[in-house]
């Protein structure tokens, strides 16, 4: 092994993939220790077999392992299934919950009435989890929860939170909206949380209420979610909110406060006049957080009303008026990274209504990432035109892009709209024309182009078709056309 300072080896190890690091574990104690850390860092509880579940938890009680566990992912449905299996032999027996963290109403219910689940097994699980003292990342995956699971799973989650809440820095929740809101509503003491990711799905009664019918009112859930997020505002640095539900998200934005330390914001929600009926809250939220350094804006296509229709939707303001209200005085002047997502769902346009306006509000972006595959160059023009110097924009230094076809028309467009671009990371599927790799014709067409005004100095090419990267001398073909290419 090369003699290097330990600190440098630790930094190198950070970039070594797991499969290679585990191979090096027998070479040096430093590698062994790092490989062991990675093996036990993430603990996922998703097994519904009682004995195997307890066995996994018992294994993690070893002091050499327990201290290495930093991330915990809970699947409440699996734990309930294990408790149902364990409780089959003792039906109709009252088994009071004993763990101190159970909610009082659940403790009272189990002391008075028999339930299907084996509460004793759940108590053992909670006791074993309490020995994992270094958990700083907690995730819940329960996106298809049904009504029968709620009376057990929700108290279980409420009993788990107090075990770890003092040390948590990262929270990731993937749940039904109403379940998520009910779970986070009573949570307090999360003073160290720096990153939160919320992905919520909806049920039929919630969608019905959002359309004006009877059912669970999503406004109540959004009020609880926003109150939860607001309690995290003193420490929160990164926020991701994601859903494709057919809801009016106005009340969520209306109730959110200012997050003074927020540097990373990801909005992956439907964003159009039908799904944000009152644009004031969204506009205010974007304006007060215009100093974020990383922004991911990927509006979801929910229904036909998510489309970029030229006329007004009945009962709602016109799309242009709505856009003006949302993006009035919104300027993102501190962005290191901007990620704009294309619509990948069937039925809607590839570039959703608000995406070009976000691009127009972004100034001096260092890195622009377009998520999704560009099929039509007109879609790419719509996304990149706000960054063109011809309209007063500034070219990003780096562009990460995936296209279906790499041809000279694409290069012409990039050189025209982004003359200040310095690095291009381009993934393509076909070369020169759809459904083929025509390297000779592309190279011949490229010889007639010389992009003298293009500052592009670094080019990374990847083919999404496996094993096709080495079929033609791609980088050499670009050299005569790009004078600044290194």
C-alpha cells in the first residue's frame, strides 16, 4: 500500500464503491473498519417473520455493531404482519402494552381489550431499538397503508419517535397524506433536523374532498404538515416535498413560514392553476427563499388540468395570470445547482407550465441539470432560452443533459443558446438519427462545423445503450469543431 496520511486514505475511501471496498477489507485494518461501517450503517426493518425479525435486531445489539448503525428504515406494515403472525396462537387475550413510549390511548386500549397483534413482540422490538443510540437518519415507508393497519401502526410509529428524536438530522417519510399528518402532528424536540423529505400519496376519500365532495379534507393534513415543518425551521437546511396527488396544495404553501438556514429546496408537486388555486402562498414561499443554493423544480403531471392550456380553466384564473402572480419578483440569484424536471407521465406536455418561468427566475446558475430525456429540440429550446445572453440571461458553466438523438442540430442549438457553457455532460441513446448509431455520417456532418464562439472546454459523453460507448471515437470527432476543448 502506498504510504499516505490516514486522513487522505479516508477521503479516498469515501469514493470507493461498496463492492470494491469490501474486497479491500482483508488488505488493511483501515479498510476493514470502513467496510464494516458501511455494512451496518443502514438498518432496514422490513421482514414480517417474527423470529427472523427478532434475530436481526438481536444481532444489532452487539456493541461493535450497534454503534455503527446510523440510519433506520421502518416498514410498519411488515412489523404489524410479524405481530399478527406471532399473535395467532393467543387470540382474545388481553396483553397490555408495557413500553414507556406507547401513546396513552393505545396503552389504555390494550389493557382493557384484546387486539389481534402481539403487543409483547412489539414491546421487544421497541426495547431492542432503544439500544441503537447513534441513529441520526430515520425513514418510514408506508405508502399503501389501509384502514385496518392504522390502529396499530400509527401508535407504533409514535412510540418509535421518542427513542431517536434527540439525535435525528435526517427524516424521510413516504406515506399516505392523512397518515403522515396524523403521525407528525404531535412530534416535538426535533431540534437538530437538517434534512427532511416528504413524499405523500392520497386515498379516494381525500381526492373526493379535494374536488368538493365529502371525505377527508386535505386542508387539515396540510395544516398539520406545515406546522410540523415550521417547527423544524431553526435548523432545517434541505427540504423535499413530493406528491402526484390530485389536490389543491394552496393551503400547504400558505401556512409555511420562513426557513432561515434553507439552502436546498426540491418541489416535486403538481404546479398549475388547478392544483395551486391560490398562488399567493407559493409566490411568497419562493420569494422569501430566493437565496437557496440548490433548487430542484420538477412539477408533476396529475391530470388533463395540469396541461399548458392556452385558455382559462373554468372557475380559475388564466395560466398566464397565474404564472405572473406566482413568479412576481421571484429571482434566484444564489443558485449553485438548478435541476429542472421533464414530465415523464403520459398525457401531459414534456415541459410543464411553470418550468420555463423558474428557468427565467434563475440568475448566474453554475450547474444546470435537466432530468428526463429530451426528445424534441423545441422542448430543449423552451428550457434553455431563458439562459441565453440574447434575452439577457447568463449561460450556466455546466449542463447535464440526456437526449434521445445526438446530432449536429443539437450542438448548433446548444452553441447558439449557451455560448458561455464550459462543461457538457451529455447522455444520448442514438447517434445522428433515431434508432441507429450512424457514426460515419455524424462525423462527416461535424467536420463542417466550427464553434469558435463556444467556450466549451470539457465534454463527457455517455451512451444509454449498453456497450455502445466504444463503437466510435466520439471525443476525437469533436476536437476539430471545438477549439477550446481540452
